[in-house]
C-alpha cells in the first residue's frame, strides 16, 4: 500500500493531491452507539420527549454534518456527496440507540470521514437533546464497517 503523507517536502501540511486518482463510485458505512438510562430510551421511542422527535432531528443533523466534513477536518477534501442515509435503531435490550451511516459519492477520494462525521454528530445530537434527563449517556464504538471503491477496492471490518 502506498501512503501519501499530508506534508510537503518542507514538512508543511497540505491536502493530498488526488488529481491522478481514478473517478470511481465510493461508499462508506459506519456505526456507533449511545447508551442511556432505560427511561431516556423510552422517552425517545414513545415520542414523549418535550423537545420532539429526537431520532428525526438526529438524522437531519447527521446528514448536515456529513456535508460539512471538509469544513471540520482540516486536510479533508471537499467532495460531492451523492447519497447519505442515517439509520437510527433503538435497541431496548441494551438501552441504547445504534446509528449506521451510509455515504456515497462518485469521485477521486473516499467518504469514510463523511460517514464517521455523520455518525458522531447524529449521536451527539441525541445526547444534546436528552442531556437534561440523562447526563450519563455514553457514545461508544464509532467505527468504519465497510468501504468500497478506489484503488484499495472493497474493505470489510470483520
């Protein structure tokens, strides 16, 4: 595997040159969880939270964050996103919500950072909306599950 550093010959930070890379369809799938008290999860699932539909707002926040990734991560390329899907699934048996983000583009660089950002911000939005009733929530296990496209091809986290 060839690694292109984010530093030029003088040791200064720069965005990696991707102009020679092939345009391919690229997909990244990520996941993460937010654990909470059972009562907090019931507020979310029963639509009893006074702030409204927590999962719908978190989904929109994740989509918006995905589109702003290059503004948040200094050396990340701004890319054209062709699809974002945020799946938020309450897991009552584990007192948590699972977030899975799927991000697609057709371009010269991958969308892993966009998918990870979408997952983190969706989960942070749940925290923000519910912190008044449960400050002990824990965001955890945010990771890349799968990526496809580009020179490195298909990668699956097994």
